[in-house]
């Protein structure tokens, strides 16, 4: 693979990550998600954009499986809720599949409780949404979910707004 091709792919990836960060920011600013978590750092102008959405952005230190430190960024409008998340998770190891953590994250990140419970029972259960609908989400909808379909229009309009803000910021065509 050529260097140019590689750098183009890198650019596309970083554009996608940036758009996702803004998308999470808009969802959180709209109150669809009480908090959101970014697992990567964003450029200073993206951070300013998030702050312009009246979000507070706070770093939380976690410990990966191999013992290394990982920084997450928590976005939210409610300072009290951010502080609560930080006191629950700062300095703690990242562990997958712990029911109490899945339930807590569902509350913090605005995932329906039915989907969290279904995920705890069977992490591989397939969502009955279309792939396009499921692709809008940051949680896996439970089979036959009654709650997620109410969220879909909100996620869709947040994504439109995020794409608009991202284009404006980067002067993309
Ligand atoms: Zn559900």
C-alpha cells in the first residue's frame, strides 16, 4: 500500500472519529444522552466546539488490561453527574461484561434499561433494527425493543446537526 493511500485512510479515519465526537456532543447537548464518553483525544478546535455546545469536558483515568493508563473524556451538561461518574470510575480498571457496570453505563449514557438487561443476558443477541438504524446508536438495541425506536429520530437529527457542524468547522464540501 502506498504512503499516500495510507495517509488518505488515516485522514478518513480521523474525520470519522471527529464526526463521532461531535455527534456524541450534539446528542449530549440535546439531553438524549446524559453523558458521553470519548475514548480518544480530539483536536483543540473540536474541544472548543463541544464547549460551545455548553458541555463540560472532563478527563477520567482508567487502567487497561495490561496495566497501562488510559484517558477517557466525559462530556456532559450536568456537572454533578460528571463528578459522580468520575468518582465511580476514575482510577478503576476497565473490565468488560460486569452487570453492575453495564447498568451504570446505561444510566449515564442514556441506553434503555431493557437493552442493558438483554445485553447482560446475552451479549450476542441480535438487534431487530435495520443495520442503518442500529448504526446510529452507541448501544445494541434488544430484540424487539420498544424504547430504542423512540430514540431513533432524535439520533438521526443529532447526526445531521453533527455533520453540519463538522463541515462548517473543517470547511468540508
Ligand atoms: Zn431495549
